[in-house]
C-alpha cells in the first residue's frame, strides 16, 4: 500500500473521530477546532500530492469515511458525473 494513501487514511480517521467528538460536546460553541484544522490538512494534502496518489483509491477512502467534500472534489477531477449524482441520491 502506498504511504501517501495511508497518511490520507489517517487524516480521514482523525476527521471522522473529531466529528463524533464535536457532536457529543456542548453545542453552541463555534470556534475553530481541530476538525477545521484537519479539513485544511486534508485539502492541502490532496493539492500537494495529487500526482502521487491513485485518485480512484482516494475516492474510495473518501466514500468509506463519509467525507463528502472530498468525494465531490475527486469526482470533479476524475470527471465522474454519474458517480457524483449517485452519491447524493
């Protein structure tokens, strides 16, 4: 398995856990937390290592970890309009 894929999977795992933690915490606090930082890290990772990762596998990871922004961006880069429609239906 590619090291870049594994690193992205770690970021997505952290993002998923931070979403669960923030949902369980007190609602009404709207400051930039670790979830926003992780989203920025994921986005910069995708931009930086776009040529070194398998885009179809990245799309698979985004779907597994329910990262809808990543699914949308990946489908647009791969020109998979049908996949994008079926994801949101």
